[in-house]
């Protein structure tokens, strides 16, 4: 009986899985927001690109997406470090999801039709921290720049 109880605790419930997915979306939103903030200004085009990037991976309603981005903005303002976000990405994202994240970061960086050197530096640094190969990093950039 005790073993059954332990096994039940180990198995994720649907609400735990939903919570985990929401956490990953929050992490993605925070990282996307950070690249938009790298040039010290976030305009509506970049904000729309962030919402579009997140909506491409979820079926969340538009109002919830907007709230997710607002929460990410508050979290980014309060954050001291991105270490926790990077740790979650490394633990929970597959190689393909990491590459997709890098591609979405490029989309946000190019949303205002201008790539700032700080945006590029942030994406490059993040790619290194989440163990995305340089080849994949460059291919993601090329998919965005040369559609």
C-alpha cells in the first residue's frame, strides 16, 4: 500500500503536466522578452513577435498570451539572473525545442527590421548556455533572415 502511494506521487498528474508546460512557456516568454529588451526598448512590433512566437507552440487564448507576456515583463524586471530559466530550458527542452527557441529569438530580434548588436550578443550567449551548436544557431538565423 505504501509503495502504491509513493508511485502515485511520482507520476505526474495532468495539472502538474499543465503547470510544467505553463512554466516552460513563461521561461520562453521571459527569454524572448529579454532579447527584445537587449536594445533597451521594446516596441509593439517586438511585443507582437513575442506573442506570435509563443502562440506558435500553444493553443492558449489571446488574452492568456497577453497576460503571460505581462507576467514575463514583471518577472524580467524583478529577475537578478537568467540562471533559473536556462536551467529549466536545459532540463526540459529537447534539442529541436532549443533550436526552435533560438529561431524565435531571432524573429523577435528582427521584428523591428533592425538587429542591434546587443540582441545578437544575447542570442549568441544564450545559444552557448543551452548547448545549441553554432551550426544550428546560424541555420536558425538564416531561416529568419532569408525566408
